[in-house]
C-alpha cells in the first residue's frame, strides 16, 4: 500500500517531476499519476508535475513498488519563485 506523504512546504523550494512511462502499461501510468495527485502535487501537463516539497526519496520508493525504471523519471529541484516566473512567461 502506498502511504500519503507528510507535507512540509516551508523550505522555499519545490520539485518538478517529469516522467515518460510507456504507453503499453496504462494501468501503471495511471496509478503513478493518481499517487502524485493523492500526495498533493500539482499537474502542469500530463507528464509534468510540481511538488511544493522534496519527494525524491518517496518517488524512488514508488518506482520500486510499481516496477518503474527510474531512468523514466526526472526530478528537478527549483526555488518556488522560479516556478512562478516560468509559469508567467508561458501564460499559465
């Protein structure tokens, strides 16, 4: 069973999660997305999500549970104000 994450968003940093899971396993891809949603992450695009906290360790664990190749997941740590700046420039 996948547990919810403890949220601690006071660090001033957030994390972008970009993933590319094969179309052949829609169930795993859907379960992965639903888990990100349940953790409180914001979906920017279908394969791009933002977390207001560092969740890399939990993502690694989730990949292990779902048997996802970790090379298909990219985590980028950025400052929160950088995300707002990028979103404004792109009309979000």
